[in-house]
């Protein structure tokens, strides 16, 4: 499974917001600087996350973004699908597989996608965040 750069930025941003807590909104500029991400690109990603109910945006001088819900209530799957759409697998329609092979392959890939979705749904932002300034993945999920 290869994640897009957009998803990588989204994960980075929500993890930073989870570390920050919901004390006050964090500006896109600050998130971009801290994560070495392009600000304009990140702004669109943050807006997409807000549209999907993962982030909350606040306007004005002290505006920025906050997590909409607690880190324990946001899954890695939600973040990925908010940016790249539903996780799934499909074969090109014009693939010329021998009789029955395409259907069996599609079924096998669908089972793998379903299992991947279940695994990503188990991982919460709170599982990935530590209270220091650096983010790390819990050893429970590196296997």
C-alpha cells in the first residue's frame, strides 16, 4: 500500500494537532512550517479534513484548525479516506485475463482491501501520538 503525498501531509497535520491539544486553533502557516509542508497545498488538505468532520476551522486573527473530536475517536482510516476517497481495489475493465481469473483476482484483492480497512480502522490518532514534540508510531502497529 502506497500513501499519496496528500495523505502523508494530512496524517502529519492531524498528529501535530493531536499533540497540540484543543487549547486553541493552530494556523495553517504554523502547521506548514513545523512540518516542512507547502502551505497552499496543506490548506486545501486541511479544508478537506474539515469537510469530512475530522477538523474544525476557526476564522479570524486567532483562527486556524483544531481536531473536531478527541484523538481516541479519529481513526487512521478516516484520515486516509478523507483525502484519497474510499480505500478499495479495482482492476481495469479492459484487462484481458483468462476466463475466471479476473473475477478470482478481484475477489482476492477485495478481501485484502477489506482487511486493510479493518486494520487501519483499529489505529487511532491517540495510538500514534506521544506527548513530546516528536511523533512516533507505537510498536504495536509496526509489524
